C-alpha cells in the first residue's frame, strides 16, 4: 500500500474502542472492495460508520499513487449528512439523477440478520439509501458488531421497522399496520427536544417506526407494508447487500458474505 494511505494495523487509537471498530470495518471494506480501475461512481451512505468510508476514500484521493484515478470518482450521497462527508473529504459530488447506475455503494445498517437482510432507516434517510443501494451493482455494509443479529431481524434493533410515509397518510398507515399487519406498536417518529413535531425526511415525508417483534420473514413483511396506501418505502432492505463488515471493539473485523 502507498505511503500516503495509512495501514489499518498501524493506526493510532481514536480513544474509543467502538470508534476504532467502526473505522477498522470501514477502512477494510474500502480497501478490499473499491476497484480503482473499474469503479467510477460510488454511493456514500449515512451514519457514524460511513464517516470512515468517506475518510478512507479521501486518503486515496490525496495519495499520488492513486490520485489520477480517485480524482475521477463521482460520489452519490444518500442525504444531507453524506453530502457533507463527500465535500469534507474533497471528493467529487454527483447526484442520482446524473448517475442512475452506481458501480459500488457503502452504507451502514441498524441490524443485519444471518441471511444478510437489513433494517435501515434509524437515521431517517431510508428512501434515499434504498434508491442508491438498489442502483448499485455492489452494495457493501459497514457497521460495528452490535448491529449483527444472532439470527433474525428484530432481536437487536427493537425500535421497530422504519417506514417512510406521505405525511397526510400517517393515521391511515398507523391503523393499517396495527389492524392488518398486527404490529405490536407503531409510533410516528418525533424530532426530539430541538423540534416540535415529527421528523421530516429529505423528501419531506414522515417516518413511522413499527415494532413487529422478531421478524421471521422480512421479505413478505416488506411486501405487505409496501402495499399499504401512503407508504413510500420500508426500512427492510431485502436481497440487496453483497457483503457486510463488522468491527469489534477488540480490533477484529468479521466479514459476512452472501
């Protein structure tokens, strides 16, 4: 590896084992999957682990051995945060409208099951994330080891399945989730102390979080939710990811492949 790109095993600790784990997973995912000759359009997701994906690609950009190739990369964001990550690392910003076919995309996840099915949307970027990930030929997940479920979705991530909905439909969708799909609990996501009212996505929609408990069949649940009037997209990412990298606080990185 070129001297301008630090080797993973030579990195100084960030002072937080969890952050060290996220960085190790992200750096290794980039190193092992980004093909500089073949990959020109790169999706950059959102979340705390993807920060290190953009950082690693930026290191290659500033390395003389790789800069001729990496300077031609176009990075497609999944939301406001990832747009800023691209710009902060001096990478070239593009849009999904300009580049509807993406070579490779990197993103985080809220939970990953044993079949590489995902729950995403905890950061409220779920529609944009799914648009980018399903437009990519290769989709790579980076996360810390807490995000890996021992079996099924819904075991670790108990906040529920994020669902992006048209704002005027929230009462209808909530009732349908409870009555037709037998959700245990349904909440419209609130903006917190800094905002009075619901979270509003980058697409000006609302987010509902629906708790179904342990999800035995995420594929059929996704289809059933999508059929409800008012639903834009679900946070169940089905048969989408090619590989996942999980960083552990002990420094190890575990790789799951389809």
